[in-house]
C-alpha cells in the first residue's frame, strides 16, 4: 500500500491541514494518509506545544470519520528530537509491505538541507510538496519530488492559539469536535 506521511506538530490540527491532506489523497498516487504527530521538531521551539497525547487526541477527533486517514504516534516511542530519516527507516523496517511518501509544504522543503541525512531521505522517499506562497521548491534536488497545487487557507496553528488566548472564537478554523475538546479542556488559554 502507498502511504503518505504528513508530519507536523498539529498544535492544533486545523481545517487547512485537513484540506491539504484531502487534496493530496485525491490527487496523488497514495492509498492512505497518516498524520504523524511530532512530539518535538528539532527546528521548532517546544515551549508552546500542547502535550503530544492531547495533540494526537485532537488529530483523532478531526479525522474520526475518514477511513483513509490515520493518526500516528510512531514518533512518541522514537528518540527525541524527531528526525524524519529515523522515522522513515523505522517505518520501512516495521511495514516492509508499504511504500512511504512524505507530504510537506514548500516552506518546509525550503529548509530540507538543514535536515538530518537529507540526501538519503530524498533518495529513499518520494516527496509530495504542496506550494506555499513565497517558497519555490528547488526541484533539482531530487527526481522523487511531486509538486501539487493544493488549495491553501491563510490560517495557522499559531493564529488559532492566539485567538484562544484572546478568548475569540475558532469556529470554522477547526472541526467542531476539535473546538469543543480544546474549550472543554482549556487548551491554549493560558
């Protein structure tokens, strides 16, 4: 089976993530898409991160009726910080019957040369890149790149967290179930 791996902090998961995931699943040659919740991205600050299990729960709420989506906590049991090459190696060993691709925005791909063993990663995996404004991907880095024009919304998890702190609504930015869980548990309000 062909699996697309959509890595992220998902802090919290929002409608923009869902639109990209759905678009990639519909327009690329993958059978399933896994949201890989990263406990610690080595290129990001962790102080604003909600507990990884809470973020995983929010992802599960967001995708609960989507049979081709899966929430993955695979990086929770791997050494930290999480390096994509290590996760890919682990998944390839654990699931040799699957072929894995990485789904990322062109803004993330812009920093690919800072990633651990990025040349090996580009050799091992197909990279599905959705364009982000202001970040034109360097397609000469690998023959394993597929570029997609996914519809983008100008929203971010940071924007959503700020709205919550300001006691403003996040309705329509996240699925209702996610919003209700965030509000019920007081996530991001401090």
